[in-house]
C-alpha cells in the first residue's frame, strides 16, 4: 500500500481505528510539504494462525505517529518484534519509556503496551510471534523456571535484533500462496525464533533470573524449594513446606513473594504441571484424568484450564506428539 497524500493517510487511519479499536492511531506531526506519504507492505499469517492478523509488516512514514492503547489487547495477541532500520520510535509500558533507534529492536507483549511514538522519517519492520508456541517451548526449554508466559525485557541488543530480523524475513519467505509443507516450515522458523529469544533475551519472570538478581537466597528458601522438588508428587500442604523451611506459613509466603514473585502454591502447581507434561509426552499414563488426579489436580476441568494457560496447548496435544 502506497499512500501519497494527507487525505489518503488520514482516511486510512480513520478506517484502521474503527476496524481495530484496541488502539488509537493519530498523526502527531506532519512532515515537510509534499512529504505526506505512508508505505506499508504486509504478509499474512499462515492458515493455522490466520485469526491473529498479519505476520510481518514493513512501513515507511514521512510523519510522526502516536499510537495509544485504548484498552488492553487480548491475551492471545502475539508478541511484537520491531526493528528500526532508520529513524526512531519510543515505546511506553508500565515500567517506563524506551527509545529504539536505527539498528536496534524491541520485543513487547501488546497487552502491556501503553503508547508507541514513531518519529517522522522512520523505516520500521515488525513481525508477530504467536504465544502458543512460545508457551510450549518455554516449558520444554526450561521446565519449572518460567511462571507462565515469558515476560521479556523489551530492548533487544543490536546483534540479536538483526538476527531476529533475518529469521523473521526467512519465515515470511516460507509463506507462498500454496498451503501444505510451507505451513510446517513456517512453524519451524517460529520455533527457532522463539528458542533464540528464550535462550538469549533476559526474562523478567524466570525463577532463576529473579533469584540471581536479588540478594543471595536465604537458606530457608533453599530448604523450601528442595522440599517442593522432592515431594511434588505427594499430598503436601503449605504447612508441610513451612515446616521444612522452619518458618511460619505467613513468613513462607512473604519469602517466596520477595525472592520469586509468586506463592509457594503457585510454584508447586507449575512444577506439577511440568511433571504431568513430561509423563504425557512419554505416554506413561492410562488416562489424562488419572494422571491429573495423581498429581494433585482434583478437578479435570480446572487441570485442563491450568495446563492450557501454562503450555498453550491441550493435554491431549502433548500425548499425541509423544
């Protein structure tokens, strides 16, 4: 799409704001006379992820653009990886504002985004990473170390940004008009990009990262974690964990929240879900219901919901792959 006048640009954003009311897109400042242009190239997702919108977009603007969140993006909205080729953009979330300049990149969860400001004369490439593969790979890559969806540090190093841009463009090239093997090839590229981020980009909600970024963990915390690891399959209560750590239940909760950012019960649940997934993929359980009960999940429906939130797939999907 190549828009060459202010009227065309304004009409385009008016239509876009109506079609996608999650954000309000406004011209913040026009460029010089005769430079009111917008060029956009977009590549759609493959059939499997078609409901998530475009996969990759490349834009060139002659004007400054402000994008303000009008309401929180749906939880299923993919991660956005943006690389600035020229110009600059500013992104603002709950933790502050960051400036992304030429050669740099960012990864953000649109659900956390408050405002984006794109400077006039910016050439930007953006591609979207579906969250379901990221959830599944995160649990497989580092069992027990992530508490739900990875919360990446938003700023990418220049080197990582350029490598992700290369991989994103290669993934886009695997989307020819014909379906078939190209769908599987695209998924492999998405897995490669996701694994690269999981391996190289700091993750705020990684248990190990939180422990490493705080003061040395107290001996009581280590005792509690060792007890949970050793007795995850047993019918243990908070009082049992607190006794193993030589703490009261309230002190145990404060200790976990301070050093790990989650409760003992949440960490135990995540560890049990990791163990369930491992058994499903090995085909060790007679039924999913039996496996859920054995690992302390009394309600099959609640177990299924917790499993999908953690891994982005149904328990039956893991069994089929196993």
